[in-house]
C-alpha cells in the first residue's frame, strides 16, 4: 500500500494525457456539449472496464501471441480511428440544427476504448509496474482495478467539461470547423504516436 500515491499519480499521467479516448471525449464535448457527450463518456468508461479485465487477466498477452493477430487488430483499430476522426471533423456547428442523436453513441465509446492501443499500453504498465497488496494477488488486481476506474472516471469528466467549455466558440461556424478538424488531427496523431512507441 506504500505505492498507492505513486500508482495514482502514474494512473493520472497515463490516463489523463492526450490520447484517443481523451481527445475524442473533449471533441465530443466541444461539438455537442457535455449533456450530449455524457453517454459517450459512459461508453468509454465501460470499454475501459473491458480493457482492464483483458490486461489484468493476461488475455491480451495470449491474443497477441497468436500468429497474425496483431496486424488484423491494427488494421481494424486504424479503420475505426479514421472513421471517428472523420465524424469529429465533420460535426456540424452548434448553431446548425444538428439532428438529435448525431453525437457519438455510448457503444462507440465502448468500441473506441476496446481498440485503443494507448489504453492497453497504459493498463499493462500500471498492472505490471505496481504491487499494492503484496500478499494477495487477486485482491491486488481488484484494488488496482477500483483505483484505476475511479481515476479514469475523474479524468474523463475533466476532459468532457474541458471540451464543453469550448461550446461558445463552437457556435461560430468557422471556429467550429477549425476546432473539430484540430481535434480530429490530434486524435490521429495520438494514435500514430502510440503506434510508434
């Protein structure tokens, strides 16, 4: 338990830094507002429960040990990230009468988390780099999971609200398009940076 403070700081740094989840959430908040982005945030959080379960149980190691699995997963993830970046870049300005339901859906958030390479890398680093309960491996994994989920929820709320703070600017069609394109480019850039590391 002595490592708890360091673990929380590392979790904040790894989950709170710009990446596909956080940037897409900020973009959703900016383009659609925080109330319309809330369900998408719930989906991202649910997806992270899946990522934590896959990494914490060791299933991810088994999956990537299969011959040919890594390229297939990479292509699927890249296609989805490009699709999501396109949706963000082409989101209508808030002054437009955007159809209700045009914002990213909760299940799209789940999918994004589940294919996010940064999420797997961060969870692997946190699960393998820290032991919070030395004598009980199962309780250690469960405790880390609880702490990580609390940190992830707080981080995601902060990114959603930060993006929603831009909604005033998003009422200007020119600024709206510029911000959406910027978020889309940052999203693709964050994925590319993760892939290169």
